[in-house]
C-alpha cells in the first residue's frame, strides 16, 4: 500500500511540474490583425513545430502585454520578437520597455506611424525594408528605424508580398534556432575576459622590483662564499730537534770542514762585500728562531762572545770544547791524532 501511494505521489508531481520553453517568440500582427497577414500566419504555424520554442501572437497595440510576458519568463529563457508593418513599429516600444531581448526582426515598418529611437538592451536587431516608398503604398513598408544596434536589409518586395518572402522566413527560423542552441551563460559573461585581463595586469610585478630582486642576492652570496672558504693560517717554521752528544760533535766537524774549504778558495776582493753582508745581518731581525735556539744551547756552558763575528775555528778548539763538555764520553779520544795537521 505504501509503495502504491508513493508511486501516485511521484506521478502527480511529474504531471504538475510546469514545462518551460527554452525560447519565447512574440509575434506582433500588422494593422487589422492576422487577416491581411496570411503569410505571417503560416510562419507562426511553422515556428510552433520547432523544438523548445513557445510562440504567442499579439495585436500591434497590445505590445505592453508582450512586455509583461517577456518579463515573466523564467531565468535562462531566450526571447525573440517578430513584427510586421505596424507590428514592426511596435517592436521598438517593446525593446525600450523590456529588460533584455535577444533578437528583434522588424519587417517593413510603416512611415505612417511614429515611434522613438531604439534605446533598450537588444542583443541583435534586424530590419528588412524597401527603400522605395512607391512600392509600399506610399511608404507603408519603407520606414528606417533609428538605433545603434540595427542591421538593415533592403529588398524590392511590395508591402503585402514581403510576408511571403522565403528570405524573411528563413531569417526568422535561423535566428530562433541560433539563440536556442546558445548556452544561457554566454550573454551574462560576455564582458568577463576584459576584467580578468585587467586584474592580471594589475598583479604584475614592476620591472624595477624584479631587477632589484635578481641583483640583491649577489652580496649575500659573496659573504657566504667568504664564510665557507677555509681560513689558511701560515704554518709555523719547523724547528730542529735538540742535538745531543755525538750529533753535536758531528755537526761541529762538518762546520769546520766547510769553513776550511771556504778559506782555501778565499778571494780578497770579496772581503768588503762579505763584511757588508755581515753588517747588514747584524741589524736585521729576520734571523730564524731555530738558529737562535741552537746557539743558545751551545753557549749555555761556555761564554763564546759574539757568535756572528767572523773568526777561525780549528780542530783544536773543537777538541777542547768536546773535552770540557763531554768528560765522561770517550768519543773525543777516538779521533785520529794527525787531525791537528790539517
């Protein structure tokens, strides 16, 4: 029982749901209504067979009712207005009173009627007229409407025969099919890309700021490189090890032999230059530290005077030095006796 009631409720909701047309078409008859407009009557019958299209007709003086019907259409419904003769003149009033109309097609407006310029919001307005008033019974189909958004199509049809024109009928059908196929969001978002482009242009970074941001990291990079670079401290000068015992004696012998060879090849002319170099060496403080330490170790027990003065060192002096400093060592006794003859 519950399932049956639920099915009935669903069926009733489907039947009661209103069906809205995607495109609403309002047709304005000429003077005397549909009687002198047999061709327009046939066109209305053909338009009613188009899918998603609702067609409604009005007398030319009933244009306020057409405005009301357009304003009552649900959101997203397309609106098309078709007027013939005085009905084409009345389409201007509809355009100025309605909020928005997608397409208006005016067929041969009459010069015998007054109407203002088009100031309303119309997506596209097309006027088909005969510029020769003699062919339209004194201008009944030769009036040129005034407006900023009107497309004019001139023809050579008489005023009664214009409604039977295949070009006019095909134009009406093609425009209705076009607006029916277009999405409803296209008109509302037509001006959106310009605002988006402007907003994007405002958010761009000026060229000066970009240049400053590119050049700014140069100084931190150099500072970071200086921090990361290892600090290479100068290595201390090596100091010789302490010379003890027999090593000292061997060093003294080598020094004596080199001194004797230098005396054998002594040049008297080079004496002044040697003395000058010794004098400069006396005033210089660049003597190695290890040489001073070595000399201090040698003079710790013997007062040898000024060591940098030039003097002759013999083997007898070295033997005497070794005997006084190394009394317990027998190294000095092992030297050959004839060494003094050198």
